[in-house]
C-alpha cells in the first residue's frame, strides 16, 4: 500500500493506493492515529484545568490568578495581517532584483519557408513526426503556437557560427522536438518538452541558450556571473550535456560541469575563474551556492533537464534553494520523460505562461520497433538465465543489464568477469573515475555488456545498444 500526502497541514489531503483490503487497513490506521492525537490534546487541556483547581483548593491562588491574565494578554495581542505580510514580501523581492539589467528574450526571426507553411501543412507535419502535440498553458486568451522549423536554416539562418557547427557534426535535419521547440524558445517563451531519451532534447535547449546568453544587452564581461544554468539529475547526464556544449562552440562561450563525487576544489576554481554556462547536479551546486562560491543572480536562461527524475531522486528542496537566487523573470525550459503530478506542480511553481510540446503521447507506450519478451522464473534460476542470454549474443551485439541494487550489480559483474565474460558496472557507489571509465569502455565497444542500476543509467544515450535486459522486474513501469 502507498500513502501519498498531497499537502501538509491540519487539512491535509491524503491519497491511498493499493489493493482494496490494504487501503481499508491504511485508512483505519490513519483514523486511529488522528483520534489518538485528539484524545492527547483533550487530556492535556483537562490536566491543565484539574491542576488549576487543585492549586486553588490549596490556597495557591496567586499562581492561578496570573494564568488567566496571561491568557487574556495573549488573546489581546493583535492578529497578523497576512495581506500586509504578503505585500511586504513582494516589495522585498522588488528591491532584491531592482539593480539587475533587463533581459532580451525574443530573438526569433521567422524564415520565409516557415512563414509560408499553411495550418494544414503544419498539422500534417506534426502527425508524420511522431504525432507531436503542442499547447499553450497560459490562462485566458491562447497565443498561436509557432510553426515548426523543418530545416536548420529555418531556425538559425541568422547565426552562421551555429550553422557551421551543425554542418561539422554532419546532421541532416532537426529531430521533431527540436523543430518545434526552437521557434518557441527563441521567442522567449517558457517551454515544457516531453520526450523520451535519445530524441534530441539536449540540443533543443542548448542551441537557443547559446544565442540567448550572447544576445543580452549587457556584455558577458560585465555580468559578473554565468548566464545559463542546466540542472540534471545525475553526474553522467551532466557530463553528457557538458560534452555537447563543448562540441558546439559558439562565440567562445565557456562551460563548466559541477557534480558530486568530482574534484570539489577544482570545480570551485573553474567557477570562480568565470564561466558562461553551468551544468550541474542540484546537490553539489547547492553546496557551492550556500558557501558563496557561485553567483546565480546573473542567470537569465534556466534548464531543468530530466525534471521528473530529479524529483524521483529527492532533489526538490535543493532545486527550491537554488532558484531562490535566480532572478524570477528568467526564461525557463523544462524537459521530462513523463508528466506525473509532481512534475506538473514543479512546472506551475517555476515556469511562467509556458507552452508544452510532447512527442507521441503523455501516456508511456512501448516502442513499436522494439521486441519485448517476459521470462517468468524463480529467483534461483535468474543468474543462470542471464548468463545463457549473454553467451548467446553475437560479437556485434551490445547490452545493458539493469539491476535493482548496487550490491547485485557488483556481484553479477564479478561473477561474469570470473567466467571470462568482459563486463563493466555502473552505480552510484563507484568512484567517479571508475564510472567514467565504465561508460567510455561501453561507448567505444571495449566491453559489450554494462551492468547498471536504473537510477545511475537514467538519461544515458548510447546509440548502438541492441538489447536491454531487466534482471529484476522494474520497480516503476516507466
């Protein structure tokens, strides 16, 4: 049974999930706990009253007479004017951000080819490209959804350096989420992008981000801090994004990757030297922020990458602390693979009048190009079955084996290595240098088998994987 408290406080909303009989037991337990607290409160009040009466009977009236006076005095205290408090907070925020320069957000120039697309052509394009759907989440009158940029030239014809980087990379055309996201972000609109890993989400926010921070009215030298912040849930994803940043150099922009498990002293030195882009995991950035090693007031472009997984890993409080120091009128982009209630609440809190773009459907479905097999077996037979499977692979195959625990990852990888099967393992307890080496070996093909925990491998994009083997049944159907 799972119990979810939607909102804390005396009037909390509680949701109970599970079998009918277990839900009934959970409800009864909650009601018993609430009644017990009520009885405790009543008995405390009763003891107070009985004690006062006993003192009076013994002639200790002096102490008793002072108590009602105290109660009266407390009752006479003025009530808090919450409207005034809220107004004070608003005024304080205005003063806090008053000295910051304005942000230039709308940098989009629609190409002739994009402008000439009819509504019917746009609808056909969206259906043919994984059934892309878009919506404006603004309350009230809806804004028109920008037409997709079907070629790189349509999006970046005004930015020759970006076009050169794209040609060097050998890309032929944008991915669907890139085509639809770029015109929205370049217009300065907050965006929620929902798509699975490997769909090109990283470049969908990086390219407009480069243009955004270079196009601000205040030069980079005068800003006294970075202009772009990308928050990611894992070290591996942070390093992956940083590698993409370095690949597409634009106007000499400098980036730094900050993550737990890395060289803290070296990261502090990199940040204090002056950078334009910070890619970070929330925990380590929160550490540097609290110790005044990094200035976030200059951030005008924020990305919450894999937001759903950051919440799953418990980073919500760190994100809240970080964003207290980021100006509220920034532009924000959020990417996510799913759209649960927790991610929706995060979007409502930190994005302003966003548009949403999602590829396929909000409900997770199986990919029709992937064949899936389910093996029903016993715990004792699991080890022999995975060994048989791995030994049956061809030399060209590459497989990720997902396990539920770090101990299982170590145990299974050691067992396979002893039997002469070359493998690497990936989980949160390994040293960062070992994790980097494991990924490098797997990407380059030195080893064809990677044993990984699901959390450690979230967001990894390895293009030539042929098989995925879930050693333990996934804890989450996503």
